[in-house]
C-alpha cells in the first residue's frame, strides 16, 4: 500500500511539474535585488506565460564560459555590448527572432542574436551641495585638484569599469596613458562592482563616482532628492547596451521566444526606467515616465561595436592598470 501511495504521489508531482514548465534565466546579481527589475519582470511574465520564471544570478560571461554546453540557462539577460563578442564565440546562442526596427536606440542595431533591452551612458556623478563647480568637460575633470576624490570600478570585474576604460580610449586614443596618469591621484579607490562605489559616494566618502547619466533619476523620482547630478562632457559619453539572448539548446524554445517577445513589449519596457534606472530600448521618449524626458542626457554619443570593443579591451585595461600601479 505504501509503495502504491508513493508511486501515486510521485506521478502527481511529475504531472504538476509538467503543467508548470520552468524557464531558467541567467542574470546579474543586481537584477534580482530589491531595487532591481527582476521581481517585477518575473511577476509580469508569469501572468501571461503559465510558467515558472526562475532567475539564476552570478557573473554571466565567466559562468557561461565555464559551463559551455552544460549550461542550464534557457535565456541570458544582462550581457553588455562590450562583451557580446566573447559570448557569441561560445556558439551557445540562437537568433532572437524579434523585430529590430521597433528599437528606439540612438544608434542603428542590426544584431539578430543579442537583443537590447535597455541602455545608458557612462558618466561621473556629483553632489551639487558639496561640489559647487563640477567639471564641464573631460579635460576639466583631469585638471581638477588632486584633493577631489573619485571612486571608480575595476574594468576586469565590472561592466561600468570596462565602459570607463573604453570611454577614455574613445575620447583620447593614444593619449589614454596620460589621461590615467592625470586621473590616478584623484581616484580614492577602485571597487569590484558598481554598488560598492556608489555606496561610498552616497555615504559622502567621495566627491564623484563613476556611474550613468540616469543615476540622478533614482534620487529624483524615488527619493525626491535633486542634488545628485551627472557631469555632461562635450567630448561625448560612452554608450552601453544591455542585451537578452536565447540559448540555442534550450529545451523550452517556445517559452524562451515568448520571453524575448515580452522584453520588447510595452509592459516590460515601461518597467525599465524606474526598476533598472536606465533607458528603455524599445519605447519612444513620449512614453517614458513623467519627468524622464527632461533628464539631461549627453548630446554626443560614443560607441564601439562588439568587434571594436573586443579588440581594444585588453590594451585599454592594461593602460589603466599600468597608470594606477605607479
């Protein structure tokens, strides 16, 4: 009798599992934090998919390189345009099948594998109550007194840190080493990730922090604090795209496709500004949340394709490392 009951319970459990398929989405650690977009996205997608969306967080590219074809992911969200070349080379990804013409990026995007879900511009953030004369250009930043303290992120472990070294490369090219030599005395510390840097800034330990032009929006709309500003430079700001992509060997291809379609939907895109505090990739400015269209953004955008970024990364990081190790 016990064996019969056990067999029946196992059968019911199996059927229940079959009735609620699981879609596994790899994401960065920030994605599922209480201030990240993950919880809202999970709720929104599960309302329409009749499935269980499960995020699995960690360092995306190292994890994928380690797992290879053994990966348990169905979808990966959060790979930036600066690292998609290495991700593509794994052969793990399939075409996304979405309509790129629906994108509202400030650049043309033709990639049929990595689909943008948001974007942002790298910038230095300051508090106007403690910095009355912020730098009006990148050159002016370099000429600021050395007692001005800046916090940045490590380009070897942080997507924003990598964006910074590519930003310097895009603006200054062969003169990048001199730029880092001038900037080094002003760098209070280099943190592993963005969260640690931004925490030092908000705690008043640093005058400026490497972040994004949309960072002040969080303070404005979530905290009613209008003192945090992005220093906008005429030299231009480096533009970074975050993407979502489908694993080619997924056992849930229909669900994966449905998730990519959801990413392009108005519901998903409308969450991005106030859940990920960045700019939506497929939503006209007229549909942005109230006040967002007035957020100061750079007039000049700098961008490297994934091929260009891949070719420049090693040299840009080594130039940075050499200057800061002096």
